C-alpha cells in the first residue's frame, strides 16, 4: 500500500478507534476493497490528515455536512468520534443549528435525534461495568 494509505489508516484509527476500524476491515470484501482503499487514502490520508484545521473543527464540519446532505448513516459514527476529536456536545449542537438555518430544519432535527441517541449509548457504555473489566 501507499504512504498515504498508511497515514490514512493511522488517522482513521485515531479518530474512529481501533474497534471500529477492525470491524470495518473484517467486513471488507473483494468487491469493496478498492473503495475502502480510496476512502482511507482520500478521506483519512488526505483530508483528515491535513493540519489546516483541528480535528475538533473537522469533526464539526463533517457532522454538519452529513446532516445537510441527508447522509444520516454516518452521523452516529462521527458523533462517537467526537470523544477523540474534542468536539463537545455543544459544538455538535452548534453545527446542527447551522444546518437548520442553511440546509433545513428537518435534516438538522434528524441529525440531532441521532446524536442524542448516540450520546445516550455512549454514556450507558461508560457506566457498563463489563466495559471496564481488566
């Protein structure tokens, strides 16, 4: 693989976590392997690897763009990533408020619903004693 792929995989693991990346890698097939390589190199190895803006800002932008475009499938994943990017719940709310004004209330409302559910799951798993066993 390329240096950009290696960089992308490292950034992807940093932002999404090893568990998510391992699960995605295990699900990869011959059909989608070229697509996964493209995403790893372009999204993670180029865009997310850039030092032009912070991970926090990039996280907020990503969530706003996903919501504005109605691409709700990845919102929960990127909300979970905020634990690693430094974007707070308030940051996410601010991003979705921008979506409401500039892209539509229904999309922002759906994104906020997903964020609330995801944060509740995250908080529940933090309290789960099985999650904290050595």
